[in-house]
């Protein structure tokens, strides 16, 4: 394992998960629900910013590594899945629940597909695509909106977050279709 600033930022992102969970479930009386939501949102946004920043730094400082390439998507998937589980537990709107199921299910399926493709030497067929990056961006904007949840200067943050998480779920399915289409020649050849 190489220890460098980009990898430390990725580890930081993973360490934010228990902090967000802890803040989200702080006993009543210590923080108001609004304070809990605000703090969890700020931590999630800070962690999401490190997702962009660690990759940029790794390229700029020439500190890319196989370990970093492995750890970065794991950290992304863990923080998104943890936040979605928190949101479903506190705000079980049907569109949030369905979107969470789609997003988490897709991450499991595509991770398994990538692992299998790597085993057969065809990992480049399922490299990250633009649609995958767009899906991640939609998630990373929708989740803080849902975590915050309160109106902001007359803007219905929760409603906008619910709409955006649905858009993220559609992009998630679209990206899954894209990856499956790219992998289909290998899948059908091995059947």
C-alpha cells in the first residue's frame, strides 16, 4: 500500500462514514434534528469533494497507484450506500427507497461484473464511462439535498433531492445497461 496524499484523502472519505452515521443518530437533546442534518450534510459534501480532489491530486502529483485505483471506487460506493441506508431509515419516501435499491443493487452487480471481466482479462471493456461519472455526480448532489432536507430560502430542498435521486437512479440503470452491453460479447462467448 502506498501512502500518499490522494490515498489519505480516500481513507478520510471512508472514515467520514461512521461520523455521518453517528451524527445522524445522535441522541435527542444533544443536537436538534436540523443540526444533525446540517452536520451530516456538511461532512458528506466534504467527503464528496475529496472524491474529486484525490483523483486530481494523484494525477497532478504523479501519485497514482494500483491501491488508490482500487480504494477510490470502494470508498465512493461505501459512502453512497451508507448515506442511502440512512436516508431510507429516516425518510422512507417511495422514490428514495426505490432509488436506493436501484443504486445499491447496480453497484453490487457492476462490481461483480468488473471482477469477472478482470479475471478473464477484459477489464478495459467495463472501464468507467461518462454516463457513470454523470450518475455519480447526480448522486453526490441528490444525497446532500436529502440529508439536509429542510427548506432553504424558500427552496424545497427535499423535493428537489427526491427528484434528483430519481434522475440518479435512471442514470444508474442507463450506466448498468451500458456496461452490460460492453461486456455482452465476453458474457455470451463464455456461456
